[in-house]
């Protein structure tokens, strides 16, 4: 989504803070699957799917997303927060959760320094790990429909692997199945799409791959921690961590 479209989403469609308890449960489940600091917001009609963005995304010169939201909403948004826009018309929170996780994994890979030839492997591995973490939460009694979660995740990954990359699926229904990640046709498609894809065995993928912390991390730390785990799993060499400029610890709404 282009910067102008994001501004239109905020200023014309309008975004609001969720008020129902269901969304507190959504945020709790999200952070147990992906341990990253996040803020979920409801967006109007032009938002047809979950979106994940960094609060530092510049929508115009010196105008980061977080500053715009603090001006528009009664919200305190600490620096290093992942912002989730959720379509207000969708009532299935498990479906939204799967879509939000899929978008967040793609954001992580875009921000990380994973070698380009291993990005498909990285997304495939982390998607499997997310499905396993969701299933684990359901087994512990969480109110989470894993089939809806899988469908939401599948819609997100279909946009990335098919719509955005112009591929042609041998089985056009594969992403419409909650168990799409386990289908041989998906592995075959990804192998044709990306010669670097190594088709990891799903049985060997553990949900702990995503457990880089026991509590939510700021976005940059979550990206760095997940990247380090993925580099180790994929056999990619470590990279030096660049020094970061210090930032204020929080952004406050003082209205």
C-alpha cells in the first residue's frame, strides 16, 4: 500500500481503537504467536484485509505513521510498535489473526537482512511455525479457530506468492484450504517460482522457531531476533549488526 493510500485510509476512511473485549483477546493471542509489540486498529471500507506496518513508516518527509496516528487517535504509541490495521467489517477474529500474522511475517522478512535467495524458505518456515503455535494455543484452551486462522494466513500468503509475483498455481484452490501449507502442490509451485526454495519437511518445523522472547519486543529487536534464528536454521552466515541511533523511548498523546 502506497503512502498516499495509507493517509487516505486514516484521514478519509477513518481508523478507530477497538472497544470490544474480543480485540484484547486478539492482541493477546497475536503476541503469543509473534512476540512483537503491536497495536491493533480498526479501519474503514477501503481496508479489505489485515495490514501490518512499522510505526516508523514515513508517509511523507519527516511524517512517520506513528505520529499521524497519535494526532488522530487518543493513543499512546511507543516507538518500535507494529501497527495492525484490521477491516472493521470482518467479524471472524481467527481469520483476522491468521491474516495479520501472515502480513507481519512478510514485514519481518522485508525489514530483516535475510539473503534474497532464502526468503521463500524463511516465509515458508515461519508460516508453518505460526500454524503450529496457533494449534498449540487452541490445545491449551484458547478461543481460536485454527481452520479460520489457516484460511486467513493462506489469503495473505497467496497475495504474496501468487498475486504479487505473477505465478500460476497448478491447483488454484490450494490457498483456500486451511491445510494449504502441507499440500505437495504448494511445494511444487514454490520450487518453480523460486529456484532457491529447498522445500523443507513440514514435519521438522517446530513452533519454537518463532519463540525469540517470552514477552513482546520492540519491532527492531523482534526482527533482529527472528532473523538470527532463521539464519541459523537456514545455514546463512551471520551479519554484523549496524549501530543504531538512539531514539526517545516513547511517543505520547498529550491532548
